[in-house]
């Protein structure tokens, strides 16, 4: 069965398979079942028993999981490739070549290009490449999406609809997916460090650790929400809270002296280069 939106197949009739049932696969599957699907529509294959057990606990015990792609994923309409880039080649070899050509394949592996994937899959395979991030676990993810040479508008639409259950989805050309990886894919780690540093600052100023961490995390969440909801440039929002001769400009000045902005820009650039190297 070939899944196409233009053939009016509804999501409630679709089976979604995951080759690899780790943290990101679990995040995506739990998002899909929270909004659109039932757990019985989810299939997963992973040789690690602990990973399979955690996947079932989070997604639901009516999901079907097994050790191998064949036969576990043979009935899937869409297969998410959710394995590490370093093992992608061997993982692809486990897909049943007689049936995978009829499936829509979605890769979430960093750095593994569409051309590399298409060359390893049966000719004509409909492929979409996605770069998600870990906040998909709580429905606040950011995903970049780019489609392969044989994927249709309908394929892209249905994958976008699925991914929107776990956060923001942006369509980009494949050459920009490495930048998406460097920014939003790796970005949560940068933000966690910022929250930790803000919390340390609060503790240094006398706040209890738990209070300081909660305030720091909520401050970051609130500031991010203002950017997304108002549509204003971050610099304009910063200026609105930076009074002449006030406390905020004193803090901003220290950040400028320490090169915080340059450090974050360099972090994105370094992670982007690493994604390119993985290819």
C-alpha cells in the first residue's frame, strides 16, 4: 500500500514504523499518539531490549515492537529512520528490500544526505529528511524538513502534519539542514547551559538553588514565547527592557564584554561543520 494524501488516505488508517526506538523515536511516537494516532498504529524495531521496553512504556503497550525491521516494520506505511548516523548503512540493510520501495521513508539522522539514503534504498523510494530536536519530548520541538527526489507534495504534507504534533516545522532546502542541525538540533544544549549559568548567577546573588533554577528556566521560556508570539525582532524586545542607566544595560554590557553573542554564533557554526563532516 502506497501512502499518498492525494489518494485521500486518512492518518487514522496509517501505520508508522520506527527503525530504532531511542529517545527521539520515542518523543516523536508519543507526540503522534497524543494528537493524531492510536498506539496500535505505531511499530518499532530495535535490537536493544531496554530501548524497546521504554518505547512501549511511553507510547503505549498496544504498539508493536520487535528486534528486527523484518518482519516488524513490513506493514508500516511510513518508516522513520531513527538510528545514529554511524550505523545508518547497516540499519538500512535490515529493511526488507521487497517492501521498502512502497513505503514513505523519513530520516532523522544528522548529516546523512538524501543522496546517500536514496542510493541505499530501492530505486523510486519516496524519502523525506528531517532534523528534529529533543524538546519534541514535550511537544515544543523545532524541526527542519527537506524532501527527496521522489517524494510528493502529499508526502511532505503528511509528514509535516505528523511533526506539527511535536512542535514547529520549517521547510528548507537540504543544503541548509546542517545549519538547522547546528542551530535547533544542538541548540537545546546551549540553552541548558545558559539556564544553568543564570541559575548560578542567582545563587551567587543569594537565591536558593531550586528557586534560582525555576526562575532562570521560566525567564528563558517566557522570553522565547515573546519572540514567537509577538513576531518582534529580539533586539527590539531587548531594547524594551533596557532602561537608560538601569540594571539590565549593566548586565548586557557584561555579556558583551564576555563575548556571549560571539560564543553562541561560534557554537552554531561548529555544530554545523560537524554535521557536514558526518555526511
